[in-house]
C-alpha cells in the first residue's frame, strides 16, 4: 500500500479518482519493429470501484493496439476492451503498442475514459450504479458521463536495421527520437557461433567415419 501511495504522489498525470504514471517507453524502428509505452494506472478513490476503457484516434502514419484488445488499422479509431479496478488504492498496468513506417515522435492520440461505481445487493440481485460528475448515481452511462484522462506522451521511432537494439537513455522512462540509443547486433558473435557449429559437424563426421572403419 505504501508503494501505491508513493506512486500516486509521484504521478505524471492525475484526475479525479485516477492517477497515471508512465512506467517505461520502448522505442520502435520505423517499418521494422513496434514501439511500446507502459503506464501504471492507480485508482485513488477509496470508496468506489472503477470501470474504464481506452479510446484512440491514431494519426494517419500510426497503427495502435493495447494489451486489452486487437490492433486497429492505420489512422483508424481504436477502442479497447473494458478494464475494472477495485477500490483504491489499486493498480493496473496498461501497455500501448504502436507501429509506424516513418521515423519521429508519434502521438498516441489516446484517452482513458472511466467511471467510478458501486455494487449493492437488493432483493437477491446485484445493483451497479455509476457516480457521475454532478454527484448523482445512474445505472446506465452515456458517453458524455465518462471521466477522461489523456495519454499525452509521444513514442519515438528511429531508422535502423531490424535486428538493431533501440532504447531510451539509462534511467529515463521516456525519450525523444533524437535521444534514442541504437546498438547494432554484433555479427562477429554470429560468425563465431556458425564457425563452432561447422567444426562440431566436422568432428562428428570424423568420429563417425573412424567408428565405421573399426567395425569393418
């Protein structure tokens, strides 16, 4: 609980009942490798559970998905499956995955839409009521009654070979495309591995040939 409360206090983005903390950004390679941005979402409402979903209108040069749904087409609207959280402080990790064919800092265009709710038992039936902004409770929500918190971080893409490793500088949870560190996979190591494999095949052949010679 102390860790969760510290997360709330250090949050990048905070809205009524919900706190958002950027956890990690994994840069992408244009046309080769998808990027990922991971958030920790914390319900700070101690008396209500929470229901929400992610809504995105991605730019024309970006395709987006999350761990809670399938990828959308480029430039298309994306709506995730609903997620649920217990009374606060409770925490959930959300991952957004982006693909792009061009380099640069890509905007996600995503919003978390959410609503606090309570459940009560009446006449052996469970009654679910949502708390709306004016303090009233409703059993069915209109789209305008959801609260919103924007995922306003960009995600960097760089130009590099598909087997390159890309990352933000150490100790940074987020970076711009010009800050991304690119390290090429060492073909020298692949050469050593291939050479050892060839030598192993030759040894197996020699040993096998000698064994057959002794039998004859």
